[in-house]
C-alpha cells in the first residue's frame, strides 16, 4: 500500500469506501438500530462518527446530538488516546441510559473503551468493525479483517488508477 498514508505495518489490505457506499451502510446501521430505541440522544465520536450519526439522527428522528472528541489516529498510525472534549455533564450523569453512541468504525477498541467507560449504559454502534473491537460494540454493519485499512470517503480523492498489468495493487 504505497499510495496511501504512512500506514502501520499491520495493515496489509485496503478497503476503499465511496460516499454512496458509506451512506448505504450508515442507513443500514440506522435500520438495524430502529428496533433498539427509542434513543433520547445520539453521541457522535468525532470526527469519523459525525456522518453516520447525522444519518442515524435523521432516520431515527433524534434531534439531540452530542459529540465526544477522542483522537487516536494520525493518518494510518494509531497513537495514544486523547480526550479533547468529553460529553456534557448532563449526559455523563445518565451513564449513557437512553443514549446511542455512533462511530464510523471500531478497530482495536481503544477509542471505544474510553467512550464506553464514560457511558457504560449506552448502546454503542459502528458502521464497520474489526475483530479486536467487536466485543466493545453492540451493533455494527460490516466486519473487516484486522489487517485492513478502511479508506473512508473524506480521506480520498478521485484520481487515475493504473491497470493491474502495469503493477497497480
């Protein structure tokens, strides 16, 4: 994977996701969640959880949307956990009761663990999940292997791709 970000050596496969596919998968997540509510609020894990949280909020008719800001990635390299912005005090006091946490993916589960510790009673949903993170979420749509880097649409641009015969990966 020489054309992408400087990825950890553990990522040997790539899984590119278009805007259309991400929207379909996010709507599928909302559909799967529709019988698990009602939810009083959605907590989006930024930045990746913002888009699927907006789609879930529309589909589930939830107007109260909160964010929790946790940084762990720097274009392909997972680092330490940094809680930039916790959830509001009012939501924290509920321990997550009646809340839906949404993120784009769960990888190693480090981010999920931090947020799960803040809101242990919340329902945790992601669009994509890797095996190490699956035990930390309640609902997800697509599982991908642990050694796969998911190229999300906001990290990509359209560009020429050489044919396989010319050495393209």
